[in-house]
């Protein structure tokens, strides 16, 4: 029996004092949770300004921020104005028409989107070339600063593979221990898991993690019986219960890995800048094996820094939060970031799903600075392995971002915070707008092809009004638009040529260029399918359909061929119809639309190919889509990958049988039970039915057969249910 279960078997509640950071805690000196340290976290209405706060511009704001924003935003507006004038010559050169005006309005909205990305990328290129992207006293290299305060690492988890979660955490813990400052950190595994088998497997994995790390770092585990408000509610519950004991908290995701020295440098920057509420690092996508995941990680590693440097350059102290791999001042978060429920029904009402944008906006509303430091490496995450998996995640993000329409009018938000939310909404709304723009162009062309025009109309004039779209001007605008769209990739390649480590890590200048061609071509073919997926997501949300919240698939097991065929047959059919329509107008229109048509018609083989592990590994053997983190991986990733091979992917056993066969795990499980229910509490029907079924079951095997997952979870969280479970014979 290990140290944790010795305390559990003694019948204690599992709450013992937390050792001070200066003392090297032995594994047997603390139990599953520290003493409570409550911190008030009031919910402020969005329509009212919160009390207190820190008025004025943060002292950490970049110098010349107004000029920076004028250059980026003003440049995007000026570029859009020029493009509007030129495109008007395409649609309305001879006379103004309703169709031409509609096409022009759609073009303006869509072009402004890519123009802003272009000007922001220019700013990012300048920041990269001048070695910017840090600030706040952070240094990439040199001796580590000595920490003075306590920080909590938070790992919220929801029905994830426990071995995978603990594998990453073990690598993070080992990396922190190597810095010599692990005593300043406590790790909390905050479970919202609803699957009872996964729940018990988490507890077993937690015990294994405690044994593996020894007394290197304090590790705690807590499971909520009711996962109210999902991840945001999970973190908020921890803040209200333990937040007063920690100056900072660092949020992680189930696939997050952070190097110990990166964590120390971020934490030291927070200690040195008391007006800063949050510092976001730039997570690099790693460990991709399928072709889709490798495309994502290559694009993120090569183009991502350019984009992140750009937005950090002009966002300044009004940065954003991406939900993980960031250090947060606990007091600032508790003071400002409690999320109210939005009025109305789901999908627009209820708990805020994309909580991170809103939390950052509310903290900035309270006067706290929000910064991004994209030049500090050592922060990692993973990508979904296939187009299907990312579509499932994207549907949830789409709903969360569209919910922000109800947050935009919140009183006191900084205008940059409102812009963050508008851009988040736009990232999904632009997909249906592109589709409408595409369809409108085809319909106008069809009308001109098959309708007999009235050249003179009712007005007697000398010359007719010929229907006219200037083909030369149209080609010119198409080339200009594509140039602006692809320019950030070209700038990223130039920056890569000047970055020796990145260039070598991507296989050299030639292989990096070939990788960019592969990623651009395949990404361009997948783009129309992604456009339709996002469009359908927006439509379903507008129709009132809630996405729910399911665990994400993270392994590289391929989606079956027939399932891909069923999922993407509609996209293929839509592409065929569009192709026929374009062909009926003219060969030139068909050829102009060919990239879009190919992507849609080939949707099924594209989904199969990009989700295939063998295809991804073949390109790796060819030296394509490489990134430095796989050609010369840092120590923390080497440890994480090794731990994944040892700890992840094991089948989840039945919780009832597992507890019966592992007394130490059962003792730990009993110690972590929630407080007994009180008279007057709401009746738990699942618990009542589950207890009756256990009482009537002749043996354990029969109980496993009759208990539903919810009933099983209920009885496993109840002392009487566990006593009944222990009393059951294994078989009749």
C-alpha cells in the first residue's frame, strides 16, 4: 500500500496541510488534496461595470501602440478601399446593377478579412526579423530567475485516456524538477470525467504518477460529481476552493506539454509585473503522425510564429487567451473572470463555451494587462488526427464563438477585446459568406448565359446597356487577391531562411520549400470542404442545435473508409453540381473554379488520405513536413513520447471489477468520496436505482450487467454503494 492509500485507509477525508514550497515534500506527507484556501470569485453582470479595477493604461503597454494599430488596421482599411475600387470596375464598370452591388458588398467584407491578416503578418515579419516577441523582462536564455511565490498547475480533464494525460504530466513534472524550482509548484488534476470506468482508471493513473514522481513535486487529484459549466466551471470551482493559496495558476489541456524552464520564466515574469493578469505562450503543435496532423504541425510551426508575433505586436496589453499553456494571476482571475450564463436557450444562451476569449476580455475590463510572448518556446500541444476529428471540435468552437455576439455589448470592454470576439465570430461567418459569394457569381453568370438581356429598356438612348464583366480586370483582381492571401506564407519562408535552427529543423531551405508546396496544395484542396463544414455548423447553430461537449479523439487510428464515404458523399455531390453549373456557363468559369471543384469532388479520398498514418510517415521519410521538434526534439518532448508509449492506449477496464481487485485503489477511492448527502438535498434517481440493483444483484458479474453508466457512477460515488459492492461475491 503506497503513501496515498495509507492515509486513505485510515479513514481521513484526504485533506491535509500543504507543505511550504521551501520544504522538500515527501510523498507520505500529504494526501489527495491540500487544506482549503477559499478565494471569492463573484459573477459580475455583463451589463454593469465591476467594482474596483485598475483604471488607465497598463504600465506594460508597448510604446507607440497607437501608431502600431494605425499601421495594421489603417493599412488593412486602405488596402480594402483600393480593392473595392478595382473590384467595382469588374462588376459595375458600365452600369450599376443589384447583383453587382451584392457581389461587391460580399467582396468588401471578405477582402477586409484577408487584408487584416496580411497587414498583421507584415507586422509579424518585422517583429521576427528584429528578434521581438518577448518583453515583460523575459529572456529566452540565460540563468533561470528564482521564484518567490507559489503557483498551481491545473490539468482539467474530461473522459480522456488517463494514461495519455499522465504521460504528459509526468514529463512536465520531471522537467520542472530539473529546474531545481519544483517546490514552488503544485499540480492539480481536476477531473470532470463522467464515464465511471475512466474515472477509476484516472485514480489508478494518479497513483502511478505519484509513485513515478516520488517527492519531486506535490500532485493532487479532485473529481467533480457534477461538471457544472464544463471546463470554465471546473477551473472556477478550484479557484473558489483553493485559489487563495496560489499567486498564479497555469492552465494546461489534456494534450499540453510545457518545458520546466518555460514555466519558470513565465511565472517569474508574472511575479515581476504586478499589473499583468495573464501571459499567453505560443503552443507549438507536435507529435503528429497522420498526414493531416503533420500538415497542421508544419503550418503551425512555420506560419504560426509570424502570425503570433504580428498580433502580439499590435495587440499589446490587450492580448487574448487561448484556454491553455498560459500563466494567470489567480487574484485577477477570481476578481474579474467569473462567467455569467447568457440569456436565452442553447445554443446561444446558457454557459459560455468559448470561455477563454471572454475571460481575457473581462480581466482586461478590470484593468489587468493581457500579454502574449510568442518568442518564448517550450510550449506544446497536439492536433486532431483527421479532418473529421477537427470538424467535430470545430463545431463546438463555432457555437462558442457565435455566442460571443451576446458578449460584444458588455459594458466597459476594451475595443480590442471586442475586436477579438468579432474576429472569432468572423472566422466562422466568413465560410458561409464565401459560399454565398461563390454561388452568387455562378448565378449571375448563368443568368447572363441563358437570359435574354434588354439592351435598351424603356429609355430611348443611342447606345445599348451591354451586360459586362471585365475579364481582364477580373483576372487582375484574382491574382492580387491570391497574392495577398499567400503573402504571409512567403514572408514566413523568408523568415525561415534567416532562422538557422528552424531552417535545419525543417530539412533545409529546399525541403522546407517543397513542404510548403505540399501543405499549400493539400490545404487548398481541403479548404472548400472545410468551408462547407463550417457553413453547415453555422446553419445548424442558427437553427438552434446544441453541439454538446464530448471528449476529443487524440490517437491516430484511421476513420474507416465506409464511414468517410458516408460523411463526405454530400460534399462530392455538391461539387459535381457546381461543376456542371460552371461548365454550362463557360469553359473559362469552369477552369477558374477548378481548385474549389477538385477539393469538393475529391472530398472522400482527401479525407481518407489526410487521415492516414502511413501517408504521414512516408512524407516524413522523404524529409517533408518536418519541424525542429521532431528532428531535434527537446528533452521534455522526448520524455513525453516515451511516457506515451509506456502509459497511454491501454484498454479501460470495468470500474467495479478494478476496485474489487485492487484494495489500495479502493481505499484511495473511498478517501476521495464527496461529503455525505444531507436531508433536503435533491433526490438522485440514478443513485437510488443503482443501490437497489446492487442490493438485488446476486453477484458482481450480474451487477455489472444491469447497472447503466450513470447508475454505476452514482454508486461509485457513494459510501453505501461501495459497501454493497465489496459484499458481492465475484460470481454466483
